[in-house]
């Protein structure tokens, strides 16, 4: 370790401050642009990283975090940053990544105003907890060290005190728990308890105790690798905006901003009453049913069996006849549709952090005239946007959605036409 003073020039896409030392970039977690900081430099490895020791000249944007665990817990890595600066930096990170990795300067598309979260805290309706020193908690900042948490101010009011309460109720079974998933939809709460082995009588008794406590509508008990199948207690399936959710499946963390994201993504896709739409990485149907209301036919493709099962159930429940669901690997299925000579007017993609390499080729071969790409990682968006451009698609508009205040994460929606 070597102790040095650095001046932070910008933020990286991972949210770290970036300084230059002898022509090399140094990444400093917790540092802000314009600050002079004292750090301990770790000189091993390809990239240079440093531990923040002291802020010598703080940025005007620096705040004192409202949570005592902010410097150790990995959940809210930007709680020390003013909300306005968070939004500015997220926009800068996405647009500069598109320019430098994707070759798409900001003059190539319309940048729409960022959709902000009504709440900077108390917005998270979904979280994953891990056993931590006899309690439940989150992973530490940039590590898998576990930080015990009794209350979390980032969680919705229905979930905020659950980490401590669940740890008490699960005490007899906690040593067998790998993780606990929390989910809240419109005030209703369900959880899933994921075990390190098979489910036993004591685990089922713990589930019954959780429900008797009165804070949960339902729970799911998930054995290791699904051995023996998931067991449910009460009503673990929750509904919001016509979409069904289960705690052991996926849900966007910020319900209010997600609603705006769905509306705008569909608006940018511009489906028509006679249009056929291919939706890749369709999840539980976050976009699917609203797409179906404005299109002739939707083919929704998703790899998660839980998500497809829930989406099919919601489709039957609400009588949506013009959607067909396929479970499987989206890349393989898209390639298969291309080989079959299928045609779609519109393509909507909402891939995981790794992106959707092949998106441009699929869209071009399927003869889609409009593509909307929903991204949670700027680098993957830049790579896949560049491929879409190479295949003849022009970027039309980019809009950011601040689903994750107090963190460096941001969701982006980008539209392309051909």
C-alpha cells in the first residue's frame, strides 16, 4: 500500500471516483468529482484501486449519509451524494459510455428528461437478505462480507423493519438459510426463504410462525437447487398493475418509476393495432400485457420458468388472448425465429446486465422497423446499440429512469428505427 493525495476527475460507470496517477486511472469508491482525497493505493492488478482515507477538499455535492450503515453496507453506495448530482452523474455516465464504447455521440439522438423517483428513500419493494452474525443483512460495499441490518430506510414502509423481525422469527432455522427475498406490492408482503439443503419439518414450522406473526401475506420455502420443489404458505403470489409476482422471482425494485418506464418504453416502440411484436426477456409480463393492448400479436420470450408461469397465469386471469409465451434461452429462440423466416414489426428487449449481444442482427433479419432496448448496464447498452446501428438502425431517443436513488445504478430506454 502507498498513501497518496489525488484529485477526482469523474465517476466511473460503477460509481467510483476516478483520478489520474502517472497517466493511469485510479478508482476510489466513495470519492466525488472535484474532490481532493487521501487514499491508500493498492498497486496490484491491471486496474489501480485505492481505499479512501480522508476527504481533504470535499465537493459541495457531498452529504452526510442519513443511514449509519451507509459506509459499510453495499446497498446505497451514493447516499453521500446530493440527489441532483446523482441524476447529473447518471446521465453523464450513460451518455459518455454510449459515445466512447458505442460510438454514439449525444448529437445522434434526442435525450429526453430523466424520470425521477418520487422518493429518494423508502422506495425499494424488493430486497435480498443474507444471514449475518446471527441476524439478516446485506453484502458489504464491494465485498461479500455481510453487514447485519435491523431496519433499512431504503425499503418501503411495509418492509423497512422486516430484516430484524424475520431474523428473530427464523432464529432456530437461520443456520440453514442461504438467503431471504422480500417483496411488497401495494402494501401486501411475501417472502421466500432459500435453504442450503432440503426442506425439513423445522423449516415448515418456521414458515407457519412467520405467517402467524401477521406481517406477511405469504411465503415460499425454496430448497437448495429446487430439490423437492418449492413449498408455499399463505398467498406468496402478489399482483400489481395486472402483473403477478412471487418473491423467488424477479420484480423491478421501484414500483412507481417502473410504471413510468413501461409507459414510455411502449410509447417509444409505437406499436400499432395491426403490429406483431417480439418481446425478448419478457419476465413476468412487465411490458407484455400493455403491449398486447396496443398490438395485434405479441410473442413473449423468457428463460425463467417462474416468470413464464406467472405471466401465463396473469394472461388467463385477465383474458389476454393475443400473447404467446415461450420459455427458453432468448438468444437461441431469436436465432430460431430468424432461421424460420419469421417477421415482426416491432422488437422490445429488456435483457439482464450482460445485455443482448445479437440484438441488431435479430431485429434486422426479422425485418423490424422499430426497436426499443431497456438497459440496466451502460456498457452493455453501448455495445448492443452499436450493433443495432451497424445493422441499419438509427438511434431515435434515450431516456433515463432513476429506479435506484442513492445508488449508481440507473435504467435506460433507447429507441431505434429503420
